[in-house]
C-alpha cells in the first residue's frame, strides 16, 4: 500500500517535542542526536514500522520542519498476543506488518497460535470484541485474551 | 472551538468511583485552565478544616489552557491541593510530558479525593479509567518505578504512557515531598507528594491520544515560529561561565539593578538555570550559610559552581513538552565521586544553591549525587537544603548534639555528613525522620527556631529578599508562602508588562534603595507580577517564557489565537487577579491566617548584614505586604479580600457554578 510518512528538515527544528507527543502511536522518539547551532541536542526520529501515516506530527509542528512523503509499505497492526505465542514477527513494541486485506485469522498464523487454542480466545480489535474474520486496517490494535485465566 | 477539552475527571479513591464532568464555558472564561481551574474547583470542593493528609483533601493535576495548541513553553502542569506543610493553599509546578498527556485523555484536569485501601495507580487511556494494583511499584524510587511501569505498559498501549508518580519520600508522607515525571523532574513544593502518598496513589499513568483543539492553530504556530527562529539564531560564546561570578560581584555593588532580561533566554539555553549560581553567590541574590553569610564566606565558590563545569558532562539537552529553549539537560555522572547513579537531570540553580553555598559545601560532585538522590526519592531540594542548613547551624551552636544527630558531625561544608543526613531524611531514618517534615517541624521539636528559615511553614526559594525586596513581598503575601516564582523586581524590569497592562507602572532603571520603600507604585508592580504569573499558570506557561518578556513570548496573542477571543491585556491580567483572589479565599476558608505569615528576622535584615552587597539592608516587609494587599483590594491588615473586590471579580457567581 502507499503510505504517508514524515520526513524532517532538522535545520529548523527546535527540539520542542510537540510532534512526538502529537503522534497517536508514539512512532516518533526524541532520540536522534545532532546539533542545533553549536548545542548538542536531540531531535525526533521515526521508529521504523510504527508510523500509520496520519500526518498529525506534520500538522502539529510550528516550525514547518515536517513534510509528509509517500512511501510504499505494508499495513501495520499492533498485536497483544496471548501468552506463549511466537513473537518473532513482532517488533519490540509489538507491531507487525501484514498485507492489505488481512484478518484476525492471519494474525493468529503470524504468531503461530494453534487453531485449537485459538478457539478458546476472546478477540478484540481496538478494544471491541470481534470475530476472527474481521478485516484489519492500518493502525489497528489486536488483542487476545484467555477468558479462563481472567484475561 | 477553543483549546479546552471541556471536561474534568473526578476520582474517588475510597469508593473507586470515577466521574467525567462537563465544565461550563464561563469557568474557562473566568480563570482559564491550569491553576485557575484548580483554584475554582478546590475552593468549592475541599471542605473547611479538611485534614491535608485525610480523604477530604483533593489532589489536582492540570495542564494550562495553551497546552497542545502549538504555543511554545506551555508544557507545564500544576499540582494543587491543601498543603500539609502550610495548612493553606498548596501547589507545585512541573514540566516534562505529563501536561499534554492529561489533555490527550480528554480532560482539562484530574481531581483525586479519598484514600485507597492499598497502593494503587490510576490508569487512563482516553477510553477507560481504572485503578490498578500498585503493589509491585510501591517502595521503588520514582525513576525505577517509572521504568518498571513503562516496561509493563508500553507493549500493551498504543501510545507510550506518560507517568507522574511519587518516590519513597511521598509514600512515607514526608511533608517536603513532591511528584515526579520523566525520570526525576519534580513538582516539588507545598508537600504535594505527601498528599499523594497519604492517598496511597503511587502513580497516574496516561496513555490517551486525542487530538488537542485550538481555535486558530495557524496563528498560534506563526507566533511560535517567530519565537523559534529568534532562538535558533541566539548563542553565547563558549567559556563565558567563568565571568558570571565577577559579573555578579559588579552587579551586587552597582547602585542600580540592570533592567534588560532578554539575556535570560540566552543564558538558559546555554547553561540552564544553573547559569545563575555563580552570579547569585557574588551578587547577594543567593543565600549563603543559612541566609546569614556573605559572599566573603563563599569566596571563590563561584568558580566551583561555574556552569561550564556542568556543561562539560552534559550528554544531551532536555526540553519539556513544547519548549524550544531546553533549559534542562542529562548529565553523565558515572564514576564521579559520591555518584551512585549513572545519569541525572541537570541540577537546577535552586538545588545547587541549597546544597552548595547555603551549606558552605564546596563539592559539586556531591550535589550531582544529592540531586539524583532527591529526584528519585521525590523530595523537594529547596526545603531539604533549608532544613539541613538549620541542622548544621544548630549543631555548630550546640543546640543539637552528636547523639541527637546519630553521630553525624554537622559542620558547615561537611560534605560526607550532609550526604549521610539527606540519605536518612529520604529513608525517614533516625534523626532524618524528624527532618523529613521540613524545618518548621524540626525546629519545633529540637529548638533553634531562630535558625529555621521558613515562611508560613514552607522553606523559601533560593533568592534573597534583601537583594530584591519585591521577592520578600511574594514570599509572605503569596497564598502558598515561601515560593520564589511569583515575582521579582529584576524580572519585572525584563518583562515590559506596562506594554500589555494599562495599570502596570513602566519599569525604570532605578536605585536599589527605591525598592525598599512601601510606595503605591511598588505595590502595583508586585500586584502586576503576581497577576501575570497567575495568568501564565492558567495558560500552563513556563516562567522562563514569562521572563523573556511580553515582546518575545507573546502570551496575550497566543491566548487570543488559541481561544478565538479578542481580549486586551487588562482583561487577561484580571483573570490572573481572579485566580490569585480565589487562592487567597481558599486560605481564608481553610482558616489559614495570612497576617500570621512573616519573613524570619534574618531574611528581613534584622540585624542587617555587616558586609557584602547586602550590607546594612533592613526590609520594610510588613508595610510592603500591606501595600500589596491594598493594591489587590484586600484588607491591608488581615489579607482578606474585600467584599467589593470579590464582587468586582465576579467570584461570587463563579463559585456558584458547579460542573
Ligand atoms: S504520521 Fe502520524 S503515525 Fe506517523 S509519525 Fe506522524 S503522527 Fe506518528
Ligand atoms: S514539532 Fe517540529 S520543531 Fe518541534 S521537535 Fe518536532 S520537528 Fe522539531
Ligand atoms: S525553559 Fe526549561 S523549564 Fe521551561 S519549559 Fe523549557 S525546558 Fe522546561
């Protein structure tokens, strides 16, 4: 899919952090080291894969540092897997890439959850219960809970 | 649309109930958000005579009106409650990331009452609000607990949470404890940490991601861009720090105080607030040897606390949310003498002064360690420093014996003993236990009241009123006495308030002796200072934005653009006045007697210092405070706002409005 992604013109950045805090998925972190004039400072950095292309960072920056650019990339969802799943396809903040049109069932495959076990799970997308056939959208948060253990 | 969320969150820890309440627009019009909203709510909802550490006290967290609009230097949040330290209005202010996080959950403020049965933390992500078990975090220092909460919650939250929490000092209800965020940035004053501890509330964890509203964002951003571009161009040459001490010495002996404060933004960008230390030591601004010393006692100490030395170990600058200035910094302290930690936030001027010159302590390394120790414990370094200074003076004068101090030899400048004592205070251990509730309580127990520097129960900030008598007015007349952030004469000169406010006298270069009088003009200046500061708090602004002056940080333009209003400065100054009046009324309702608050003799120059820049100065503080109250339309003997003033400010109708 074609997605928007921010690019930065750090020369005018004043390290105010407004963009990072505006980001709804915390895809920006103030950790890029650099210099502002002669002062050592930190600047916003895009965490690979987390951005959902919403453009809020660019809209919030008073210094006109951020421009949205189109890039080709897969859909991203955040997965809160049940205990004992395979997390290798997830990044450190639990996000994963999936092709467009993927459903919750595809997520189960991704985390190698066996189908028998899957039947016992409660599934939620963005906090709402839903069936395994639910088609996912970029930025969704997919949660699985074992009702038996109390979630 | 304006910049308010329109809702507040009410949490009752005793019942575990939450309520989201709508705030009528007229409240925002009258007091903005931040400290104003808190003053309105707490005045109405904390019953008279409430025990500050009991269930009836309400702990409030609020960002200001401008937070999230794109306005620069508006990332400050205010905690307010009834102060256990003074028994009256209490508040403390902090930066970091917590301010926008409150709004991103959909609220302009969070009000917490009651007491939880066992330690809990409050979690809110803008959709759900929950009280969760805090047992795994109780007992951890503020930074450890914050990291542990992040480890637990970051993977399951869509947006990384922002966390405000207490350390062991707050848990143990030390009356000089505060509330931290971002690894040790602390809302330190008024004993707000003890109130949170008494409620068994370890942390408030916010992970909301709502977009933040603003009437005219483009206009606000344009104002910010103008300021940001100026700041990007400003730098100071390296190596200047060494001249700050001699500069201060010259300033101290000048018959005039220089007026231009636009330097502050330069200095804070270059060094942070610690830029002031060397200046303060030599100019008479910074108290030395428990407020009784002179620069002679600290000769060459300005070199020890030369800010360049700290800049050398700075690994990165630290900015609060929305701040282009970045007066903060992260220091690498690993392997330094006394250091038990790897990193610390750059110590503020207040901390350095309170543990350096105030105690005649010559070890910068010890201050780096103390800074981190106090930040993690969540203890106020201003109050702690004043309390240790009292202990040292008592020990030196035989009021405290070695047995009482648990064997510590509390002599001036005994770095090891100072470190050991603060460790005991933080842990509430032995002699430290008695000191963990501040200097007033300690001196009531052990004696040495003449050495106990507090104003109305709270230890004063590190600026000497004999150098700036305006400060002495606010130390005493402020509803939260002892705070140094409400106004200074020097600052007044820098701000040009006369350009936004018709009744604020123009700042003129004037002989220092004029500041010692109790004239009406000076009273108007102190009133203007206080009103503007309250306005800044309602807007959620940083005092260093304020100090840049109205022509750099354009608060009035920002507010009009963000709220879609078209008010002049006088209207906004009246909002500030209203907030101040509400806070004073809170005190009156709680039985706090403003007229009983006094500067300690020593701080008034009784007897005057024999030498140095403050030689021979005695303040007319009582008269100046009376004039200040008159200027506010408050009774000049009792400090009670007059009926006509309360009417004029529309407070009676305001307090009848409920959410
Ligand atoms: S585009 Fe949206 S998701 Fe991506 S970094 Fe900016 S604010 Fe975050
Ligand atoms: S909002 Fe703009 S100026 Fe501020 S840190 Fe982000 S990119 Fe830099
Ligand atoms: S000037 Fe300093 S304290 Fe004020 S907002 Fe900026 S970083 Fe925070």
